[in-house]
């Protein structure tokens, strides 16, 4: 059986006239206050949940909120977690 001819493929090079160069802004590290607030939100959320579990009848505000304490505690921790995405 005869062999088929092997075709050479040319290497693709993108056209240089269609690409517009984009300047990237050099961003520095996050402000220390941002990091403090980020960590504070996570710790505050954790402290809220711990306080709700350990002292459910001692804090009147938490007693009146009932199960909403879980939402408040987890929301504070999630806000802190979402802030880590913008941390540089």
C-alpha cells in the first residue's frame, strides 16, 4: 500500500496590527485598615456564634433574635471571607 504524503503545516502567528496593547495599572498592597476590618469581621462573626452558644440566656439582644443569630454570625464571617478576594 502506498504511503500518503506528509503535509507541512505553517506555524500560526497572530497578526500584530489587530492587537491593541493594554497598560496594566500597578496596584500596591492593601491598606492595613482593610486587612484589620477583614480579619475583624471574621473574628466578630465567630465571636457572635460562640457567644450565642455559650450564653444563650444571658444576653437579652441575642435572646430576642432567636435563630437569626446564625444568620448574623455567618454573614459577618462571609463578609470577611469575601473581602479576602480583594486583598493584595
